[in-house]
C-alpha cells in the first residue's frame, strides 16, 4: 500500500519535528500553509505552538473554513498540545476571541498545569501502544477536563496533583495529545496515527 499523504499545518510551531517523525512512521509528509496544500493531503497534524496565534493565522491564511469542512467530512487529524486546543469543541481559560477548528467533543483547559510546572516530563501508559510507556514532554500543556460519550481516553497523568487527568484522547478519526510526541524520537504515536489514516484501526 502506498504511503498515506499526511500534512503538517505549518503556520507556527514545531513543524519540522512532526514532518521527520511522520516520515519515520511511514507517511509521505508535507507542509500545509495554503488551501491547495490542504486539498492534497489525506490527513493533517496540527502541531504545538500557541493556539490563539495559530487560530488567527488560520483565518489570515484562509484555512479555517476549509479545515473545518475537511474535519466535518471525516479527515483524520492529530493535534498535539496547541493542536489539541484547536481541535477541542470547548476551551476553558481561552482568550475571548479564541478561534478554533473544533470537531473533538471534549472540554480542554489551557495552561492547565499552572505556572509552577509549566514544563515537565512523565512516562505514561498509553492505550493502544505496546512495548512500554510513552515518554511525554508537557510544555504549558492543556488537559482534558470533560469528554463526550464517543471520546476514548488513551492516557492519564499517573500521580501528583494532576493524577487522573486525561492527556490523550481519540474521537473517531481525531487523535489528540496534551504533550509533544514529536520531541522524543519515539514514533509510536505517529505510527498509531498513520495506522488510523490507513483505516486499519
Ligand atoms: N499554552 C499553549 C496554548 O494555549 C500551548 C502550548 C504548546 O503547544 N506547547 O496554545
């Protein structure tokens, strides 16, 4: 089977790392900055960065509506960190003018882990990923506060003040993580997404 064409939204954020990890996971990866580039992919990764800024750039680059339509039509999307916030249907602690893509039936809280722990790393058990825990890097990360009935939680914080908080979910063709799997050299979550895009799982 030929490699699925997976775009990385390239308006802001850690685009290069996602392109490299998708390539390692067997996808044909490309950058998406224009509507025609979105039309040319089977699926999309929305990287980390700053969700408010990325939302504004989506409007400026005439990508918001085409992207919302692709999501409504069932395109697989993987959002990490700010990407999770952009996919969420409901955002707590957003800005008043925060623009999102939507489609993922969750409520997320931005910058949820608070100032003292802006960034941290933790090994997480991740449903659907074998061969040991996933090393997760959190950078001013959101968590998932509520999920709709069709949403499957895939990973939770295991201990500390945030124990039990959901930090990875799947909702049909939408996958989202609070953390940054593209930063650790471990391609297993991208492989999971590539399998989703192939329609294998
Ligand atoms: N705090 C950022 C936001 O609200 C997300 C941080 C990240 O993507 N690393 O968009």
